[in-house]
């Protein structure tokens, strides 16, 4: 399993939810994972029903078997201060710089620098070791920007290339790229079984591959249960008025005529959906990546739902259960 797991996908398909479930799934048997968000929207805090995350790694969940999930909302300004501190030992001077507004300048004017700070912080967590030489986090899971922006976001080397050919920013970009382009990293794309997100996933996979970034799995989220078997779906697609009316009467339903049309309409709708989903699964199969499915949870995702999704992922990924 890659140590840096990046989760992207079309907006609203469940990136934050899936990233959180993945962080829980990988935190088995005493392992420790770090779930990071980079867009400053406090989606993780909302999901885990805790107050807004400070710029500080803190434990937000315990996984079955004693694993731990930590979370961090990476903030570009704070990451810049860390970074200045690291390279220039600018403690108090860094804070003064912030007061002067120099940091706003750096983070709003140069998006490439902003991205290298965010990815740099995540990569630092990936590589960090404790006093005994062990990795502090077994896995880092990133709730990343959506498909349309993720390749640029991760390809920081290209972004800062025109900006700085040497010096610490350049070094930082190169060391980030060493982690991100290595087998230590996997970029997963979340999708739904619908035409638009599947198309966006195909485009995203092509773009990531063209940039030499390691494509991980396609994670199909909110998969609805299948209610009818093949025969029933075929039957529902045809006209079965007489047969349905007879079956209802035989089952002792009174006034069966009233029910025939609504029932047939529902069945036909289901048959259409199954057919559309079959087409989308075929399109995803062509991408030559592992495809994993996560169920639609009725009533939305609460904490119990998150643990349920984590169990599904753990089974699928073959992570040993504790
Ligand atoms: N498997 C699921 N079953 C039911 N509801 C889900 C599931 N996954 C996600 N959701 C719900 O879908 C909505 C969007 O999920 P989420 O916020 O994770 O998506 P996102 O891709 O991170 O969105 P954004 O692009 O806004 O960051 C949320 O209300 C979430 O609870
Ligand atoms: Mg999100």
C-alpha cells in the first residue's frame, strides 16, 4: 500500500468522505494515519463532528483494533511560515512578515508557490520519522483538489519551474516530486456511476498518466443496490401488463389494476438505471485501473456510516482486519 494516498475526483462525488474512510481503513492494528485537507474548507472537522481543525495534527478517531487517525487542515500561510522557519530560521521575523502582508502576497500571487507549500507539508508528514527511526505515520491520506485541478496541483515542479530555478523553493519542489512520482504515492479518483463523472474520471486518468503521476484506484461511490436480477430487469423492460395483473391477483392484492401501471413504471425506471450503470462500468473497466465500489448510505454519512465505508474498503483492499 502506498504511503501517500491522494484522493481526487469530480466535485461533490464524495472525495472528503472517501478520503476519511480510507484513512480509517488503513489505520488497523495499531497503525497511524494522517488525513490532510488542503482547501481550507474544514470538511474533515464537519465529517467527524468536531470543531474546526487548527493548524496542528490532532487525533480525531480511533479505528477498530487500536489504530489512530490524525487530521490536519493545511493552511498555505502557516505552511509558508514553517518553511521560512526551516530554511531561514525566521521565527519572529516570519511573524513580522505576516503582519506586513508579505505572506498574502506570496500565497495569492504565486499559486505555484502556494501548491508547493501544501504538497510539501503533506510530503514532510510522509517522510517524518520518530527518534527510533520509524515513520510517524504509516499512511498519509490527502483530501485533494478536484480532478480538473489535481494534476497541476501535484505537478509542482512544472509550476514553480519558471519561478525559481534554484534556491530552496526549487529544492522543495524537487523533493516533493520525488515523493509524488514514486510508488510511495497513489492518486485515486472518486466517481459516481453516471456519465459526467465517469467521463471526467477518464480524462483525469489520462491527464495524470501523461504527467507521469501514479494513478491508483477508481473509487465508485454511492453505488445503489441492485433490486432485480437479470431476468427481472429484462421482463421489466418489456410490456408485461397482463402478467403483472395476474400475479397481483394471485397474491391476493385487491384492486390490482390500479397498481399495475405505477409498478411497471418503477420497474422500467430501475431497468433503465441498471442499463446505464452497466455502460458506465464498462467505460471504467477500459481505464485499466482497479475499480472499487462503495455503497450509497441511506440517510447520508454519519460517523457510523464512515466506519461502515471503512470496513468495505478494508475488505476490498485486503488490509488485514484487526
Ligand atoms: N457513500 C455515500 N452514501 C451517501 N451519501 C454520501 C456518500 N458519500 C458521500 N455522501 C454525501 O455526499 C455529499 C458530498 O460528499 P463529500 O463532501 O465527501 O464530497 P466532496 O467530493 O468532498 O465534495 P466537494 O467537491 O464539495 O469537496 C455529502 O453530503 C456526503 O455526506
Ligand atoms: Mg470535499
